[in-house]
């Protein structure tokens, strides 16, 4: 209701009592229909088979495509050493700065001695001996620290490695109460996995060794 210039009350156009009542009824019916649609979706999904598992009572077995924290690949010659050649490309490429490598230099071990020459061979050769070779120094890894709480699992370190010394693990069940619980020494984990007869992907989570 509005008051006209003559002081008489007039009904506002399009907003009579009957129109307002039907509008409220329409809104209520629309809300009820939306509720029915939502309950229909919920009910439909309620009776379908579950696609998730109830951890820890259940676990997932098929983890072949899961990309967990990276791990070192053992060398074919010595399982206690990694294929890593300590070029540092992984640490330089990492956008999160979550890789730190510690190493030292030491002299390369001498190759096994050759079999002794037969008697008289030295005399025939004039007893000439080659000068001793200068021992070559090589890098030896001390620690490969991965700060997994910073890692974005982008895979740049795996892709850039020239000798395929890194790979993704299938370790999905990780839990901890502090950041230090997600700082891993990958070299120590690789050796521990070999001693336990498993792979690095099966090692339990924990701080750096």
C-alpha cells in the first residue's frame, strides 16, 4: 500500500496480497524440489560400492602408479652405493630447494694387481717399468638429504638425472608430528632397505638418519 498525492491509500501495481502469497509458495516449492534433487544424488551414491578404503583397517595394494618421495637407485656393482655421480643437477633444478647433498673426495682405489710376468720377461724388456700413475680423486656421497615437507613432487630431479639415479617410491603411508619427521637421508634409507630385504619404497617414514 502507498499513499497518493491526494492522501488516499492505493495498492501498489503488481504487488497485491495475492501476488505476494503465490510468490512465497513458489519459493517454498523450489526449495523443496532442490532438497529432493540433493537427496536423490545422495541416495544414489549411498547404495553404490565404495571406491575408497578405510585406513588403517584397509590398505591399497595397487600403488604402481603412485608417486611418493623420491629414492636413490642402488648401483649395479655395489648395492650399498648409489648410481649418483654427484653432479648436483637435481639440487640445482629443484624449484623447492628441498635437496641437499654432502660429499667428500678421496683417492680412487687401485685396480687389482695383474698377474706376475713370466721369468725373464723383465730382462727381455730391458727391465723398463712404467712411471707410477697419479692417483685420481673421486667424490664419495656422505648424505643425500630430502626435505619432503618442502617437496612438490614435480619430478624435475628424476627427469634431469643423467644416470637415472633417482626414482619415485611407492611409499604412501607417511605420518609424523614435526617437520623433522619428513627430512630423509636417502642414502641411509637405501642401505637400510637393502639390509631389510626390501626396497626404499617400503621403508617406514622417519627423520633423517
